[in-house]
C-alpha cells in the first residue's frame, strides 16, 4: 500500500484530473507503467490504451460504431507496431488526458492529433449507440437535435 501513498500525493497536486468512480480504472491510470496496455486497432490507428479491462473494452466497442470494420482490442503490441511516429513518442509522456467511459475512464496514449480523432470517434460512437438503444426501446423522436 505504500506505493499508493506516493501516487495519491501526486493526484492531490493535480486538481484538473477528476476522480474516477471505477477503482480498477483509477488504479490503472495512477500507475500506467505497471498496467498492461491494451492496443486498440481502429482502421489505420493503433493506439495503446490504459484502463481496466471492462472500460477499455467498452471504449473499444463504442469506437467500433464509427467504422465498418470492428474495432479490435489486442493485449500485446501488434505485429505492425504503432505506425504513427508521434503516437510512439506520446506513449512515453507521463501525463495523458483521460476520457470518461461510463463510470470509468481510460487514457489514450496517442499524439494530440490522433487523440482528438479517437475522442471524436468515441463521441460519435456514443451517439450512434444511444440512437440504436432508443430506437429499440421506444419510438420517441430523439429530442437532442
Ligand atoms: Zn474501469
Ligand atoms: Zn499519431
């Protein structure tokens, strides 16, 4: 537990990172170097993601709504590696913005450009997901538009 103390001090000095309700995600985000990366394969993007298994999978499946191919999640560095050189470097940056996923959060270790691309896809995926669910549940018009 002593390693957790030093990590907590870090999060106190870090007011812009919101608390993550999912403890497994929070633990993974606190010490990404000790967590296992998952690699999200989405179209031309290969992106290391940190978070708990459940929320990383949820993030991947939501992003999958934005592609004709399924978003794939692998537990080891894929054979082709990370193709974008900036993303390769981004993997070593200690501070990464985190993306809330339901009651968890994941960190996307990509360059700013691909990070925002993934984030945009995640948002689009969420909308698609919601539209599909509401269509199944009720026949109400979406009043979000
Ligand atoms: Zn989680
Ligand atoms: Zn990149």
